[in-house]
C-alpha cells in the first residue's frame, strides 16, 4: 500500500506577506495539518514575503512578468515552476497578478485566493489591497470581511469556501479597517481553508457551490 505524503502547497505573493506568515505559523503550530509549503513564488523581487519565506527555510523565487516578452511566456514559465514542484494546491496570498489561464485550466479547483471583502461585494477588477477598503468605507457599509474562494477564469468569481464578517467602526480609515479584517478574518480563514483541503473535506458540487464535509 502506498501512503500519500503531505499536500504540497505553492504560495504566490506580491507584497508584505502577512497572510503567508499566518500560514507558516499555522503549519508550525499544527493548525494546518498534513501540508508542506513547497515554495513561495513572487512576481515582485522586492516583496517582503520572500524574506519571510527564506527565513523560514522555504524555497523562495521571483518570476516577474516583466522578464518575459509576452503574457503567454510568463504564464508558461510560472506553470513550469509550479509543475516542477509537484504542487497539489496553489494559494494566492496577496498575489496581485491575474493567474494566467493555462494555470487556471491545469489546476481547476486547486487554486485558492484570499480576498479582503465579502464577495461579491467590492470584488473584481481594480478591487485589491487598500482600494477594497476605501470602496467599502465610501459606500458606508457596516460590515465587511474576507473570503477564501477557488480561482476560476473570472476574477474573484470562483466557488466560495469560507467567509468571515468583520464590523466597520466609526472613524475607520482604509488602513485600520484593513488591519482589523486581516487580524479577525484573513489570518484565520486562509489557514483554516488549507487545513480543510488537506484533510480532503472540501469539494465543489454541480452548482459550483462548495461543500465542506464534517
Ligand atoms: C491582503 O489583504 C489580501 O487579502 C489582499 O492583499 C493583501 C495582501 O497582504 N489581496 C487582494 O486584494 C486580492 N484581490 P499580505 O501580503 O500582507 O498578505
């Protein structure tokens, strides 16, 4: 009988990497089980997330779109690296590039993203990072939050895995709201989703809705 090893994860990042840090801490503390972070891949060589990975002894690499002559050749290079790592799950943790379509096709329901709002609110083109929180405050919502979802061909539209709401407070700025949503939602539900997937408890039904088994 062959025993299947830990789920191999490639984490894609662009910036500070606090969500990456939450994942690394959760693996260390046993809140994410049966999972190995095989690599951290950035589109941006200056991303602090790369430093966090290296400090943790994790293979960290930059594959920058600017280094390729076309979007297709960038996509091919990124896919080659992800394939080479024998990746079971791709986690977008603040990855601000749209995933090339050849990767979305090859890794159907094996790519997850964290979005800093309750999808479908404040999602889609132009809604990333602080822009999301600026829009939420401008609209005057009383509740926002975060969503973990599978990635399909359309930005922020794939099946929703987990959501966590967070209260907006009087006097919030985009920065204070972003921080509260990270602390109370993102850093919890992203590690949780990875653990559930590693345990084989997450599936997608015929309506494209996520089912989480007890
Ligand atoms: C996070 O808030 C994440 O939800 C958001 O970027 C931030 C990255 O922070 N992602 C998006 O807006 C994707 N549309 P981090 O690098 O500290 O994890």
